C-alpha cells in the first residue's frame, strides 16, 4: 500500500506596514521580471483568476482529467512522479498520490471509483481508488504508455504508446493486460467516443486516425487525413460528432473530422508544439495548448463550423489544459513560476466583453 500525502494549500496575502502602493508596484515588477505576464489577455477570451500553489517539485506536468461528478481535477505531475488531486469547488490541491514514475496520462471512472494513470517510467497503468487514494493494481501497458481512454461498455482501458505496439489494452475487472493493438505506428493519444462506442487513436507518422472497436479489440477503420504526416493531440466531442487532432504537415495544423461520415472537414493553422486539447461543451470552445506557452481558442458552432477566437501566451511551457464545464474555468499547470509549481486558473470571457 502506498503512503498517502495530503497537502492543504492556501493563498495568504501579506499586508505591509508601510507605503503599500510602493511595495505593491515593486512586487509586481519582480513577478513580471521573473515569470512574464500571466497571459496576452487582449487576444484571448480568457481572464486570469489566480495562480494556486501545487505540491511537489518545480518540474514538468502532463495530462489532466476532470471528474465532474466528484468535482475534482486530476493533474499528472510527470517530473515528480505523482498525481495531484485538485478540488474544483474549494480551488485547492487536497491530495497527492506518489509512486507513479513519469506519470503521463490520466482518466477518471467515477462510477467505478477508479482513476487510471500511466506510470510510464515502469511501463504500467495504475488503478487508483478515488476514495482511499490507494493504488489497487499496476498492469503492464506497453513500451511507452502515455494517453489513456476508458470504455465503460467493454470495461477496458486503451493506452496510447509512443513506441512499440501503438495501443495497449487493459481489462479493468481482472486487472490484466490483453494483447495490444497495432495501429500502424506509435500512438499520440486515444479518446473514447460515446457516440459510436469506439476508441480513436492519433498515429505518429501516419495520415489517419485509427478507429478501434473496444469489444473486438481491433482497428475497424482508418479515417484518412489530408496534407498531414501524423498527429499527436486528439479530442472527441461526441455530442457534435466531431474529432479534433493536432497534426504535423508542412506547418502545424488543427484537423476537424466528421465522425458521422468519417471524413476531414477542415484544417486550421496552429502554433508550433501543440500538445493537449480541451473542450468546453457549454460554450463550445476548443482550447489548444502548446509547449511554447501559446494557447489558441476556437469557437465551434452547432453546425460544426470552427473558427479561431484568439491566441496568446498563457505561461511558460503551458502545454496542458483542462476545462471545468460547470464554471467555464480553464486550468494550466505551470512547472516553474519563481521556483514553484502552480496551477494557473483562467476564466472564459464572453465574446465582445473587454478584458
């Protein structure tokens, strides 16, 4: 049984006993010199809310997962080998699960009281109890387990592997590895599509998305993509019957795919090194976060037209993004701001309103 570290984090304000205005200005200058402006807010429909301290070392983060049922955000602290649990209501980190070397992907299955996380450093998928924060099982998940998709129908987890057999398969009920699925290359990310009951995988070095039948555990189709050499980031919006992929071609592009007809709808330009995609279903906004810290926001209309709303710098290496659909708050873990890890919280702004 792994030891559990619980960390309560709070933000305190220091009230100076002398010239408050001068001290405030000096503090602002120091912060700007140390870490840069929180965001280029004039070009983004986002307002900066807060930077909340996170536990652990000032090291790299990776994927996040929102558990709307339990009002939690799970954050993979890759460089610290731990999973951070953040309370979406109190806006603070409440728990930390250590012993997950090089943790990358995470997905929640609250109906089963489980959180799945890839411990890439030991090539396993960890089963974490969301009531006790104990790691129940560790199952081999491939050569380089990365992203995670959970299919409730087959009760299986599909793990993208950057190398080796593209998608690892783990049966939840028995906590055992099943034969992996060859998708034609390493897989960038996997996503469950509730509309079809299938799992999609972005494939490195291949101009298609692999569509997997979870029950049969095999590729049933390949959705061809134009003018790209391969994709990494992937997101499915089942209600709109769309998939979005961050792909490489002559330049980085966002590809929108019609999941009804299994065809590419459009291609939009992206900045370099886009990694994680997130979607707000209420506002129908797509967020694309990059290693450069530049984030792009797209609007998706009910007729599935996608247009760019704005782009700007959010923070150093802000390559991971998650959205709380209830509050429309957007979360960017930042590895190192003035020597500490923080969660940068931003609020979606209505179109036409001023920052």
